[in-house]
């Protein structure tokens, strides 16, 4: 009997293939050169991450160019836009490479269009990066910037497709349309911060970054820094800046950074010494003269007040005299000689006989007397003494005023 054949050996188990890990700083950099298949879920997530809005919206009115560029630089690195062989950030123009985000002012819009034409219609990672960048930029526009940017659509469109580096260039041109004008107005800005040198320098340093992106002549900035510092409120600080300007004109090497540092150090020293906005000798003299003028004015006010009191007291004196006269007349009428004080009417005679004596109405004594008006000694003296009496009255008034002023000073 033939033995049964031995069973066939079981097939060997297939060897499991373990993928080799690939190091990358972000998912987009795992395969940076081959175009992405956006049909898969994972790649869709990568696109969403690359195109989401930046943390800061671009606002043309707020001049937040520096902060916006910093965020865009980080996005470009994470999304792979600046990776070798798929780079759309570092552009080579006539043999020289420029980083578009850092030195956008050194690359013209026409040069960027020329570079974009090399990949915009190709099925490459660069073309995908270009569209990702465009989408991220448009999603990061504030309301006041959307209209301004979309009106320039023909500048950032190639073959009817938007190219990411181009709208970035348009944004930068809008945000810093005239950087020279901005720098020339630094002297006006210092007034808006109340001559606070530290706050002013912080503003200027931010503008200086944008200025260098355009490679503008920083001598314009230095000239306007001098003008701005000479507009501050403190006299000693202005004199310090004048000396610095004289040194610069004499050939001493001074740049914007060194001038700002020295100006801020001087500002802080004056503030710590409580000398900021201290009065100059001329100003102290003006204050002293103003105080003296005020003192003189106060004395005049007291004199007027005293004079007013005197003039107000006069009616009361007259009133008291009138009361006394009325009382005297009443007493006279009750006496036997009351008739001597009763004046004759207009039609009555001015001479009359009483008890065998001739009496005359004396205009000077205002009584019936034995002498006539011509014989009255009082009438003769009255004319001579009138001026003397006026002088005595004035002296009396001045004496009264002096007493009242002394009383006011004591109060």
C-alpha cells in the first residue's frame, strides 16, 4: 500500500512592509516637490491649514505692514511656500535672489509677473503654493482693504489665474504707498504722543523696517528725526538735539538708530531728574513778573473796593445829617427864637422889624440876623476858604481809604 503523500507545507506569511518615517517640520513639507492630490481627506486638511486667515487682518489705514509680514513669513514656512524646488517666496531676478516678504520693495511687479508666468499654468507644487498664498491673503483682508485690492485684480492675475506673490506685492504697495511721505511726517507724529520720546521711537522703529524693505535713503529719516526732536516741549532737550545736529553737520557719523538711542537716554535722564519741561530762566522771569502784576492788580482791586465802600457810606452820612437837621429844626421851632430859622418865601421881604430891631435874612448863616448879607463876615471868608476846605475833604477821604485798605489787609 502506497503511503499517502505528506501535506504541502503552509505558505510562508507575507512580510509586513513598515513605512520609513520622514522627518518634516510640517505636514506640507513631507513631500514638498510633488504636486498634492487634493482629492484625499488629508490633503484637503493641509489646504485648509495653508489658506486660513492670518491672526492679523491687513488694514491699509492702520499701517500694520510689519506685523502682517511677520505672520505671513511664518505661514510660508509652515505651508512649504519657501521650500527648495517649490519656492515662490525667494525669487531670482537677473541673477540676484530676493526674499519677497522681507525685501518686497526691491522686486518690481513686472519682474514678479515674469517669474509667475514660469509656473502658473504648470501642474507643479509651485503653482499650488501660488494659489494657496493668494487664498490666504484674500482671507486676511480687513473690510477697508478688500475694495482697494480687488480693484487691482488685473495686476495679480496671470492667464486668468491669481498668482499669490502678486497680490502680496499689491498689498504692500497699498499699505506703504508713499513711505517717504510717512517718514517726512514723523515730526508731526511726535506731537500726537505728547513729546514722549520712548513712544515716538517705537513708532519710528516700526516704520524703519518698512523703509528698509523699500531700500529708501535713510538720510531722509535722519533729517526728519532732527526736525521731530526739535519740536518737543522741553527746552534743554531741544538744546541737546541742536548740539547733535551741529556735530552731524560738522562730519560726525550719526545714523537714525544712534540718534534715537541717545535721544531716548537724554529723555529718560531728564524725566528721572524731574527736569523734563522745567522752566527756563526766561520763563521763570515771566512767571515772577506775572506774579508782581497780579499783586499790583489785587491792590488796585482793593483800592476800588475801598473807594466803593466810601461812596456807599456817603448817602448814609447825608441821611444822618438830614435827620439831625430835622431834629434841630423841631427843637428850634419849639423855642422863642424859632422864627429866626424860618426862611422868607420868594415874595416875602428880606428885612423885618422884631421887638424894635431890624433883622435881615442872611444867605450865609441861613438865619435872620442883625447884619446884612454885605456885612456878613462869614460870606467874606467863605470864598477864601472854599479851596482849603476842598483840600481838607480830599485828605479826609484819602485817610478813610487808607484805613479801609489796612482793614482789608488785616482780614
